[in-house]
C-alpha cells in the first residue's frame, strides 16, 4: 500500500509537471483563451480520484466525488479573489485567493454536502454567479501570444512547480480521508502553478486573462469529469472507467472551447 502511494505520488508529480508546462507554453504561443482552456482539463482530479481507487476501492473513489461539484464551484471565488488582488502583486494575489479557498473549503468540510444532487445544485448556482462576476462585472481583456525566449532552466522550473503543487494536492487527499480527499481533488493546483508561471512570463494582465479562461474551463470540465467517474468507476472499474471518463472530458473540453473562444471577449 505504501509503495503504491509513493509510486502514484511520483507519477502525479511527473504527469502534473508535464501538463502544467504544456498548458503554460500553449498560453504563451496561442494566447490566454487557449491556455486557460487547457488548464481547466481535469488533470489534478484525474490523478487524485484514480489514486483513491487504486489504494482503496473504486467505490471509495466514487463516494469521494460527492463533494466535488460544489467544491469545484468554490474555485471560482479563488479566481475572483486572485483577479482582484493581483494588481497589488503576485504575493497578494496568491495569498488572498488561497485564504479565500481555505476558508470556503474548511467550511464545506465542516458542514458537509452528502446528497450528490445538492452538490450539483450548488455547483450550478456558483457557476452562474462566478460567470456573471467575471464576464459582466470585472474588466478582463484576453491576451494574445507572448514572445518569450525559452531555456532549459525556465521550462524545468515550470515542470517542477506544477508537479509539486499537484503532488501536494494528491498527498493531502491521502492524509485527509474521503471527504477531505474529495475537496483536495478540486484543490486549484493547476490554477496556482499556471497563474504563477503566466505572471512571471507576461505580467499581471496576462495572468488575469488566463485566470478568466481557467475559471470557466475548470469549473465546467473538472466537475463533469467527476460526475462521469462517479458512475463509471462503480459499473466498469478503474481502467475502463478512467478511459471513458477521459473521452467524455475531451468532448466537454471541445464544447467549452466554443464558449471560451467564441463567446467571451
């Protein structure tokens, strides 16, 4: 069990680091909308739920999804706090948004949201509220490609940062049990690492623009992946369930692409 844990933790570091690097390089090359779209792909939750299924049971992984929809909805407020505070500097943006997330996540763990339908209903409400705030009230312009000179050290830093943050989320899911594991499966690991890197490469304006696309893509695609896992893991098992859930996510990412690229300025 312990050897499986460390193996999966190392795997989450490698996969997470590679994915964050790909997302940030894509944001540099193709602009904030495409980068944010890819950043919302269910990378952290894929590793976290698969790990729960391997080390415990597919049923335990399915149960862990009960809190995921509303927990992922809270990530919208993480992004909103970041967008509002980043003008004061990266430290303020990250510290303030993480504080918001920790308070909301802690409250969610304390209160508990057991009926799955209540979690989904909460997610829908939060999605509507956060979308309205970001799209209608906050003035965030999308950005185009960034001209950056890449070095091995710069790319390796992106991979190490992204892998480390995602591995931390997986570790906390293991330590905290099913409920905390479900919450930390939605920990904004991809958000944090992507926002840090885009801020370093393009400044606050680029980071804010990526955050806008990240929020919508993550709130939609991560939640829908968790819903697919909830039913596929129990009926089909981990391997086939993960494959089909990923295929489903590719479809939802494609549909979200139309929303982010064509409907949001």
